[in-house]
């Protein structure tokens, strides 16, 4: 049997409309010879974190019998996934799948799957989302398309035949494809409009929301919210820290007229 071709990098991403709501995931494997293999899927009712995990699980399932060398880079824009697999997982298992606060670990079923598939070949790396990284942007397109029940055309190969044949013309990577899928951009804008409408409704009603809820609205990690201070501007809203209730910090949104 021919040796499995060298992998240059792997990218994964997840998306969810509503969080919870319809979700999708996308993964792309880039090979050293210029070919790529894309995967994606959808779940009718899920969360963004579960889709981020599913993207990583699915690509590792695809590669689990391929005898990979150590140090294959896998890029995710989810600090939840990256920190979970590299830092938190050991402690969770030692505590019987409990957090440091003694609460059950969320998404335990998916974390257990990922733990079983993570054989040590993967070098887990974080990459900022929507920062122009081609692999991350392509995974985001795939995930969002599946979340909106509009599965995109995926570049897929019969890996052991196509990639192991030196005379095979490699499948072009997204860098060589032009232009990017316009429908994916439309889906992204639709998600953005839904997010902005929700923010307006929260501000108009005077609702207070927690740091984690605000982070979900902004599509950032909760630490990015709490590190900004007591008052700051996000897009068209002034974000103000109102009070603390137990372990929760509550925030208020005020629309800025411009």
C-alpha cells in the first residue's frame, strides 16, 4: 500500500445560527503536493461549541488509520477547543469529568470522542477567526453553508488513489480557486444582520446580559469581554458593566446614534 501523502496543515471551524439552533461544521486538509480535501456536515439543533468540536472530531476520524507523523498542525479559531484539548482535559478526567468548580463538563460526549482520537500526532494551534487566513475562511464558509441548510460544493478526493499517484493532477486549493463562493458571503451577511437585530432588541428593551451571553453575541471568547473594562464601544452600541450577581457580571447595551 502506498504511503499516505504528507499533510501541510488542517483547519476546522463550526457555526451555529441562534446558538442553540441549526449548526454546521467544516474541515479542510491541505496536502504538501497542493491538493486539499474538504468535509462538512450539519446538525438541526446544536451549539457553536459542539460544532467546533465536531469539526475536529470528523477530520481526526478521517485520518485515524493513516499513521501520521508527529507535529501535524491543526488550526482552530476556537480557544474552547484548543485550550480544552491541550490544557483542561487532563484535569477534567482526573476529577471524573468535573470542572474546577465541581460542575459537569459541558459536551462531555464530544470531548471523550476527541480525546480518544487525539493520538499525539496533532499540533493544536489557535488562529483568530475572520482574520484573512485562507483555511479558516474556507472552513467558515463550509460550516455556515451547512448551518443554513445550503450544503456547498466540496473539493473531495479519493485520498489513497489520487494523492498517491504521482501522475495525478492535484485538486486545486482554495488559493487557486476564484472567486470565493459568493453565496457563502451572503450567508455571512445574513448572520451578521441577525446578530445586529438581536443587539438592537436587547438594547431597546433594556435587558441585562451576562458576559458569556455577550461573548456569544459578539462571537468572541468570554475573556475578551471581561478584559475590556467597565465601559466600551462595540459596533453601534455602548457596552456598560452594570453589576455582579453571584459569579455573573451583567452588562447593558445602549444604541449609539450616528
